[in-house]
C-alpha cells in the first residue's frame, strides 16, 4: 500500500491507498466490502466513469487529470449509482466521505 501525498505541501492525506491499475483490480474496486478505513482509499487508473453497484457505503470521488491535479470532487456518492466523470478525467481516487479536503488544482501523488 502507498500513501497519498499532497504535492504542494508534502502533507500525507491518506495512509493506505490501494492502486487499481489493471482491469480486474478496477472491476473489483470497492464492491462487496463492508467498509473502508477513514485513512484509506483506492486510486483507479485509467478511469473516466464508475459505478457504485454492490457497494454498501457512500464515497467521495476525486477526479484527477493526467498530471494528478484535482479537476473536481463528487461528495457522498451513494451506492447503486452510475457516475460519469468530468471531461479530462484520467483517474479517480475513492475515499470515505470527507476523508480528505482537496480542492480544484491541488496536485497529489503516491509515496
């Protein structure tokens, strides 16, 4: 597992980030999990749309461009929804609601 770091400040935002960079890892995602720790997340790449089918909890979805800059954040996306990302989204990070306070143009990376 890796840590999610805000590039500008060096601050650790999440301590346990799973990288889903293959078809099967992205397909499985957070499906069927009972919960996720508050300091954890999953980074899906590439990703331009997603669903929350078979999920048991709401999530925040952080949309990132090709430079890992925040395009937008969808707050409290409920289970059993289709979610289309804004144009330019190359990857997303799924976290528990309000787990991180990122805003447009913040840049992140894994360490």
